[in-house]
C-alpha cells in the first residue's frame, strides 16, 4: 500500500525520493557519474583527506576533512558539517567545508549513517536519533585530532540536517556554536506535512498505511523503496520548489551518483521514526551557546527557521537572504553568507 499523498508531499518537499531504475538519471550523457566526482572545485588554499569514524551505534561514518594549507595557529577551531537530507559530502556539505577551511577552520563534511560512503544496513534509511548522533560522532572525531582545539568545535547543518544540528547542540554541550542554512525540521514535516496541513485523521491513516508497508517488508525480507519521486522530466506545471530541487539534484549542477536525492530512493517506511519524535523540543537548552539561522527570503522552507528562532533562547540570530530560495543556500557562492559564518564562528569559538 502506498503512503498517502500528504506524506508524499512531505517527502517531495525535501527533494528526496527517486525511483531506482535506468531512467532515473536525467541527461545521463551530461552528468558526471564517477564515484569520486565533487560538485565543486577544491580550493588551492585547502587540503582534503578522506577519514572514517564510528558513532555510538557502531556505524562507520565516512567524511572528508578539509584543512587550511597555511595557518599561524597551533590548534584550529573546527566545524562538523552535513546535509542536505539525502545528499552526500561531495555536494553541499563539502562545498561548505571547503569554504570554511579556506577561512582558517578545520572542517569535516560527512555522509550520514546508511547513506553515501558511510556504513549501515539497510541502505537509504534515516532516523532522527541516529542522524542527531552522527553530529556528535563527528565532534568525537574532531576533538581527538592533535591539530584541533576540542574546546572550539561548532557545527553547521544544511536543510534537513539543520534540524538535527540544533537537536545535537541541545544535548551535546561540547558543541560551542551552531549554524543552519535552509533549515528543515524533518520530524515536523513528516508528521504534519508542509505548513502543518495534516489533520489528526490523516495522520492516523498515514500511520496505518506505514504499518501495512511494514507487513509487506517483513514478508518480503527486504525494505521497499519509496514510490514518491521527483518527475523524470519537468512539464512546467510543477510547483516552483519542485523545479528548484530538480535543477539542483537532477542536473549537472548538483547531481551525484551516490546521492539519494539524485539517483536513489529512501525506504518507504523511513517516516515511521519521525512521526512522533519532535527534534526541536529542547531548542532553548542550546542557550547560552549561540544559534545562527540562515534562510532565503523566498524559500518555501523559511518558516522552519523563523519558528526555530522564536523558540530558541538568546543568544540567537536569524539572517534572511534577499531574493534567496531554498536551494540557493546549497551551492550559490553569491548567496551563501560565508563571511557571516566566518565571523559567527570566529567570535564564538574562542
């Protein structure tokens, strides 16, 4: 049984579910489909090194550690970076890490559990608990490096990993500052739909259908992929945010062969663990450590950042990017306020 249309909308909003067939790669001849492809150019002022580390569930996470080639500091301030939800480290998080390393930080971009080059079975599944833990595991790794000051570690969460970053910061007092861009609260959108449109009756029906899908998975011994997909081709009638996601994930601009958003599908039952586990319940407890929330003026997701800002305690800051849309903060160097991110972390990791 398929998940209802409202849950499908919630999935589509994060541009995450794609059919796993030979036609799923748009304009295949124009795509870079090599596994080592990065969607951005490495700065000549930065080094990049592949690393692995384990979270407390025993899952081995794969990351890229970016370091400035030239620095006068014996111990560096460090950042752990992940997102968007369903992306890989060769996409947005790596771009952010590259930029922040150029500005003097040690920056770790990593693939979340069950995705990318990280381990975990089954593949392409998410969990609000485990994905929050992934950030703390990245902090573990950074704090053990001899060239990093473990008292000066912050995190950046992009899109769906913005919510996980805030959740991790509330519980993990080692995180000294947190910033998010185009933030999504994945537990809210999966349980309530976009703009909280899901009624109690619809929620109950969604859970019933997810339960039926569990029976099918148990009988088959495999986890069915979600059937909620971006269109194979745009017709022009799609909502604007769908066109924007398509323009990033399904074109050479942001396509990566390992990205769930580009070339795969979440498991159909992924929403179950998100449905009754609100991750921002304790956002006030990040204080007195600072929070920076960045969102595009015209982003369909803007309300997530605005609501998180209202719920958070001081010190906090909400930065709205003029004329920006959600995916602009994935890779548009003229839109992402890296100077602001630099000053925010320099001022607060000391």
